[in-house]
C-alpha cells in the first residue's frame, strides 16, 4: 500500500484536529444552551409561579390551575427540544462546510510550508558529481527549513572539495606512477637487446620485465577502477552487440594459451552510456571467461533487449566455483579460489565491471554453474531516445 505524502498527512491531521475541536465546541455549546433553557424557561413553569398572565385563558390576578401549568410546561419543554435540535442540525451543517474550507486551507498552508523542502529535494535529485557546484541558497527567515538548506549547502561544499581532490589525485597518480614504470620497461628492453649482456643478466632483465608488466597492469586497473566509480560525463546510445563484436575481434588478435571457442548470440540492443567504459566492461568479462577456463573450453556471449533494459550474459566452462565465493569475486584483488599471488592478472577485472555497471545505473549478478565456470549477467537501462 502506497503511503500518503507529507502534504496529505498534514492536511488530514489539520482536518481531524479541526473536526475534533469543532465537535467538542459544538457539544459544549449544546449542553450549556440546553441547561440555560431548562433553568430559564422550563423551570419557571414547573414551579408554577403565580402572577403569570395568560391572555384569553385566565382572568387577571388568578393563579393558573395545575393541569394548565403541566400543559404549558410540556409545550415549553417540547419547543425547547425542537430549538435545540434545530440548533444542533444547523451547527453540524455549518461545521462541516467550514471544516471543508479549513481542510482546503490546511492543504494550502502545508503546501506553502513544504515548498522549501521540495526545493531541497529537487536540488538533491539533480546533483551529481558533474554539477556539485550548484547550491540551494534558500532565502527567507532563519527557521528549521533554512537551517536544513544551509546544512545541505555546507555538505555540498565538502563533497565538491573531496571530489576535486580525488580527480587531482587520479590525474597525478596516473602520471607519477606510469612514468617510472615506463622508464624501467624501456631500460630493461634495451638491456635485453644489448649484445654484450650475459645470459644471467638477460634472464634477470626478463624476470624484472615481467614484474614491471604486472605492476603496470595493477596500476592501470586501479586507476581505471577509480575512474569508473566516478560520475559519467558521456552518455550516448551504444549498441552493446556491436561492442561485443569489437571486443571478440580484439581478443582474437592476442596469443591464446588455451584453445577456447567463443560463441556469440548477438542482437541489436541499444543502451545509454559511455562507449569506452562499456567496451572495457565487456572486455573484462570476456577476457576473464577465456582466462579462467579449461583447455578446449567454451565461452558463450549473448546480448538481447528486454522490456526493462538490455541483458548481456557471459557463460564459460571453467573450473568449479563454490557458490559462497561468487560474491567475493567482485571485490578487488580476488580471483576464483585464490588471491593476487598469481601472474594471471591484478584481480581487478570484475571489480571494474561492477563499478562501470553501477555508474550506468545497471546491475551485475553472477552464478556458479553446476558443471563448472560462471554465468555472469549484466543488465543496463535501455536507450529511450
């Protein structure tokens, strides 16, 4: 059941309080009026006070008989009840009409009081990493809502500074970390081409070159993971089927240590996102499916459109994976059954996949296949353009 909004809840509260107060006031007025009529009118006739002149019924100076007093008392009591009933009906009608007006006025008052909160909410929904410079800048008296808006603006200031610092760190780290590794790689490659170098020196250079390449992959993965966790700055229609074809062609040009066959079932499926990030996402999925596979294994990649978005699935015939370890594979430096000790990668492939999918407002899930390997599904919002 959908819960009522704050405006409607406040309006109902105003209405209930008004009708409760109106009912109490009406009931009190009714009791006071009834008591006053009983004392002022009915009581006098009940006592049979002498000197009552009833023209046309008794002579002047005579005391009315008891039966006449009883009849007059009954008639006064009946008419008093009629007056009270008429007053009650009229008061109820007036209270209902005024109550409806009060409910309408209560809604208008609640709407006006909550309008600044709407502005805060709209700003919060509109903000992202790319427009953190915007502020609410609410004008008006220094009340609770103004304090809330000012606190939100101060929080945005801190977030803006934090994201700017993160961007600068990524940019500086990209340069400062890659440059010395590139220099080391160049020196080692030159030493391998040196004719006078001994075999021991060349073996050491090759070992260092492999370690250097591993750290290059690690740094590249960390920087890409940090970048993919940022807000997207590019959003355009991307055919995910075409991205898969491009990635398979790229993997086909690399030397294969295992004879793995990639099966494709690709249909046109257009989503919204950054083409480079999406290509990297698909590349990591297919590369992992090939890397963590068995000899003469298979990789099946399917792309299709669904009612609620675009679905990409990658299945492979790798080794057995414990179901309780599947979720851990999306954490940094985690692989199938091992840590980052081996040289098969930096352990960031699926972490980057999840970061890219989250940045595209999508979802990624993985299941351990009973016959071995994984089945990974990526769902992305479909392009509505």
